[in-house]
């Protein structure tokens, strides 16, 4: 991995198609913009049509001639996930960037009754990836990149209480959802290898990047002091969304990315150019990954029939 890797090192993406979830702001927007700048056709998969189309207009202003389009996707509603996958109009998909997420929200549930953070951050992306898997497998050299967080280290998954029904603690639930992202990548990489596929499943995290993710939870809970505290942290300590997107872009496009790798900022996991990132040992636990996979198939009704092992 070369030091100082940045967006200028992204290989040419002409002829390639990418889907970026949560592409209307922050790291997702930067990821979509830089892929489009290198020639990729990019689908901005966002919950809000207004924000998604505005992001598309802004992107084309920043990158004249960019090939981008909006498609509605609500990861908190499995019917929306199915509609997105069924309407996907292209015969190939080179990059699926599972970027969208929510963080430390007050307790709530998705349209299907799942705890919101687990439902959006993990189950929605699990279902989306499974429904798009046939087109991914049919695309030589395709990649699936899931965006996790260093916060995964705060809590291991509780396989017997995936929806935090016994006790809800917003940061623990967030950490568990990010652990789930890494366990998903671990098991997906294993299944792809077992089936002889050259599709790569990898993970990335942005370190501490200034986005609107930090303020959404406190704002929803009416915790104004915490919201102001997060704003101060973003201003003085965080790296930019542009820098925070680099690990995702590296995992998506660099030639030496390995299956089940975890890329993050190289300086203490907080900031700097992309490099290999530490991950908690429980995120490589084969048995836990298998159990989460089976539970996710049952909860979402999405079965990865093409990747049976």
C-alpha cells in the first residue's frame, strides 16, 4: 500500500458502474463524486428524492459531464430495498458501496420492526447486497465495500438480542451494528471464495471525519449540548469528508485490496492516508459470522442462494 494515496491515484473508471448508498452528503457524496470524476457511471442511492437530486445537480456542477443518476433507496424499509434492486437497469455492477448509516439515535424501529441502527446499518445493506448479488457475480472483478467504524470495538454483537430488545443503549447499538458490518464482510468474503468468485468483499472506515452523522442523533433526542459538542469536535479535531472518503475509495478501486480487508486512516486510525486498520478479534469469528448471516437471511427474507456453502 503506497503512502500518500489520494483521489488522484484512483484508476480510470470509464465503463464501470457504481452504486453508492447515502450519496447525498458527507463521505458518500465525496465517494460518488470522485468515482464520477474518474469516469464511472454512479447511481446515488438515497432515501430522500429531494436531497438525492440536489446532490446529483451539485455533483454535475463540480464535475461537468459526470454520469450520475438518483435512485430512491430507503434502507430502513425492505420493500424499498427490493424495489431498488428490481428496478436496477444495468446488466453489470462493478462497485457496490454500502456507505449509508445512522449513528447513536434514540431508540426507534424501521418499517419492518427492526431496531433502527441494526436495521439500517446492517440488515438493509445485507438485503441490498443479496438482491444485487446475481449482477455482481456476473461482473468480472466486482467489489462490495461496506463502511464500518472504529466504534465497532466498543461492543461485540449479541446474537441473542440483535434488536436490543432487552436494553437499548444508543452507542452500544451503534457499535454492534458496525461489528455486524465487519462480520458480514468476513462471511461474504468466505462465501465468495468458496464459490470461486473473483468478487471482492472489503470494509473501510473514515476515522474521525466531519459529517452530519455526528449531529443527527443528538438533534433527534433534543440534546443540544451534545450537538454543540459534536460540532466543536468536527471543527477542530476531525478530518474533512474528502479525507474521510479516501479509505472507501481505496477499498473500492486500488489494485492490491484483499478480500475481508479493513482500510482506514493510517495515523492512529483517525486521520491520514489509507492503510490497513486494526479490527476487534470478534469481527473475524467464523461461527459468529455464520450465525449472523443465518439470522439476517431469516429476518430479511433475502437468501443468498447463489453463494451456498
